[in-house]
C-alpha cells in the first residue's frame, strides 16, 4: 500500500472532454511539478461519495487553492463517461478534476483496491485523501475502520493540514 514519502506509480487516467473526445493523462502528466489534493472514492454517484465526500471538495476548492494547492482531483474505478456525468451533476467543472480509473489499474498499483463484491459493486477504491507534491505523497488520510461518514478524508481535514 502506498504511504507518505512514496512516489505515485505510473498510471493512466482517462477524462472525457466537453466535445466528447477523450484524453489519457499519465500520473507524470497530471501530478508532475504540481501540488495536488487527490481524493479516492469507491464510486461515482454512490450515496456517501455523491452527497457527502466530493461536495466538500467542490465547496472548498477556492480555500484549498488559496493554501497553495494547484489542482484537486477525484478518482474512482468508473469509466470516463460516468465520471464526466458525475462532474456535471455536481457542478464541479473548473473546480475539481474527475479522473477515471476504469479498470482499477492505478487503484491496484497504489494498493488501495477493496473488494466490494458482496454488495455487488465489484472491485473499488478505498476512500482516501492525499496531498501529492510533484508526484510524491506528503499526506495520506483514511477514514477509521467501520466509521460512518466523512471526517479524516474530508476537505476540512485537508485544509487543517495545510494551515
């Protein structure tokens, strides 16, 4: 599993552009030379992710950027079509980027794949938030085991870290 001090492994994310075309971004392309808040979630449109977790980062995007964050990105093991629709549904355009890890390759590479087969959701990403500087993990937050809701992985916790 990835930890503080590790460099993110090479991976490829797919985004769907406004004109319907797609762009593949490597971790080097996206994280290189930037300070990024990376938010990992189990799935687009899922209740906690859609109603509680990602909206915090949208609402606090300006505050995070005022603290030196260049970009905020959310990843999920959903395809780029779903991630684009989710971004639009949340009104996130221009605030945070939605990066599709459709096959879960990046999620597996960072050691954060979780088996949600019993709930018929398949293999997903463990909920986390991270501060990444030039591709190196500086802060890595997880919710407490068995915890409900968003506390340690939310925007407020990240803002506090940056203060």
